[in-house]
C-alpha cells in the first residue's frame, strides 16, 4: 500500500489549513466543536463487475496537532519521528478510532454499509505535518445501484476532516451509466431537515454521535441497476 499513494505534496498543494476552522459544525456549537483539523483525500476503486473494490484514505493534519504528536511520540528527543515512533503513532491512532469505524461514511440508498477494518494505518511526517493513510473494503459485496455515498467524519466532533477541493474525491473504474457528484450540505438546510434530532441531542449527549454525519462532505455515485 505504501507505494499506492503519490507524494503527499502532489495531492495537496500547500494550503491554509486553518481555513478548515470555518466549518458548518459551528452551526451546532451548543453540542461540540472541533479541536483538530485535517485535509482529506479519498479514492474509490470500482471492480469490473460494478462492485466497490476498496477505499483509499489520506489525511493531512494541521500544524498544531502535528507538532503535538511530534512532541508526544519523539521518544529519543531528536525532533523527528523515526520508523519505530511512526509505528507507535499508527498503532495508537488505529486503536483510538476503531470504535468509530475509522471515521468512514459509507451508505447505500441512505443505509450504512459495513466496512472491514483496515489491515493497518501508514503514518508519515512530511513538511512538519502528520500524514495518515489506510485502505478499507466493504464487508459484503457493494454493488453500484441507486445512490452510494462515501465520505469521512468524526462522530465525536473532536476532529474536523474535510475535502478542500472536489478533486480530492476521485473514482477509478466508474461504470458506464453512473455519475458522480461531490455533495457539500448546506448548513441551514441540514439543520432544518434534522431539527428533531438536533433538539434531542441538545438534551441527550448519547444521541450526538451521528450529528456530524449530517454536515459531512461526501462523494455520491448514482447508477441505474446493472
């Protein structure tokens, strides 16, 4: 897998990551707000039989969080992360987000799709920023019909992960008769459509874990039946 991603700087021209702070999550600030920000890239690969092969995720984290990780995991205090230290970061992140399905959003006609856990996370440090890469596959064959949506979101609201450019969401092997669209929900419309859920979440924090899904940017593939 390590060779399946080009150099990160080619995927993400040096952007102003603090701009990620301007997120629609501020509309529900009474519930929570993010403390960590990351740019994301998602590549969806489709098999010849019109089923989803795998998702390839790449996240690049903001300078502040990256520097915190460097300080916490730089065991030999040489101001860089060697391979053993990067592996420790990968293992820690892997364990901490496992219960949240690795922040993945995958739905088929509005219903959640179960995904296999990634075999591993690959962690790197480039230009003083933390990079995380991993791949996942659907647990059961996921055929392209109707609407299939892909994205990332942190159900705890602690991390804001977003796709700064539409081109950061790509599909390889899109079948004939299918189309793609990048959906960026309008905050006001999303709140209006989910007002009951939001009202309940204000009083019951046990319901808040799905709220950030409402605002998540997603790649939508629309197909007729094969």
